[in-house]
């Protein structure tokens, strides 16, 4: 993770400019298309979202800002620089947690039946776990495998299996 030196900190005025450039639709959970098949969140605001992602890797963002970035990332899996947003979300959601495995499980459960949100949660959790040192990463992987064996919800089992595979593949 980037360091938190004062030179890396972005001022509130600069954050407000970036927030203003995010698409207004990023305030809402994503839908891939409208009833007419039109994309709901359009490409304007991509650079602002990526810039906020970079900022969020070195300093804490407001919960609303983090949620808007999550909505944006869930609806735009193809944007260039998306990894910056994913790394930001990993820091915001899991940066201060002592028990990464339980935090991951709680977030996956909260995603409920929303497949795009669950996919995002899985991707962000993998990003957070992959930043751990090897012994910690192996511990998390083993705990997730144990959770997978106890899980009865098929969608949750699939998400856990994907996460375990991502950690094992590193």
C-alpha cells in the first residue's frame, strides 16, 4: 500500500472536484442496462473515478464516496485503470480489519442476490488478501476453504471458491 506521507494527501477541495466529475448515476447500485437496453452508467467520469481510486489507496475516503466508487466499478468492469479503484476499495473496506476472513464473509453475505456486487466483492477481497505476506495469505486461504466447506448457499460457495482459487493461483 502507498505510504501516508503528507505529500500524498489530497486536500478536500481537490476531492470535491473529483467527486463532482463522477457520473451522477454512480450514486445508485448498478444495472447493466435500462429497460431499453441502454447502458446506465456511461463512460464520462472514468478518469475522475480512477483518480479517486488512486487517492483512496493512500487516505481514507468518505463512506458515500467509497460506495459510489464501488457502484462505478461494479457497473464498469472494462474501464482502463479499474485496478486502481479495486485497490482503493480493498484499502477502504479491509485496510484496518484485524480479521480479514470474517470481514470478507460478512461483505459477501451482504451482497445477497446481486451477482455483479458479489463479483466485485470477490475481486476486492482477493486484492486485499493478495497484499498480505505469504504466511498470512495462506492462513486466510485456509480459513476461506473451511468457510467454503460449511457454506450452504450456492452463490456464496461459488464466490468463496473463486476467491480461494485466486489466492491459490498467486
